[in-house]
């Protein structure tokens, strides 16, 4: 009998800010994705500005 799958983690705005900080520090997208337990495509969507707009500016203000 198959177990029901648990839902995937959804990145928050705060996660997106942290993604930017890790990305600028030189961390690979696949490693960032593994940290958050999400598909690498979700990290790439943050970097490309498709998900959580404004997170890049928020990360720059924190730097």
C-alpha cells in the first residue's frame, strides 16, 4: 500500500532573501535547494525574479 506523499515545502519571502544571500556568496543553486528541501527550479525562479519579487532588494538592504 502506497503512503500518501507529504506536500512540498513552499519557499517564503524570508527564504527567498536567504537564497539571494547564499547565491551571492557563491553557493550553487542545487545546494541551496537541498538546504530548503525544494526542487532546484524553485531556487532558480527566485533568482530569475519569477517568485517572491522584491526579495533581491530586501537582501541587498540586509547586506
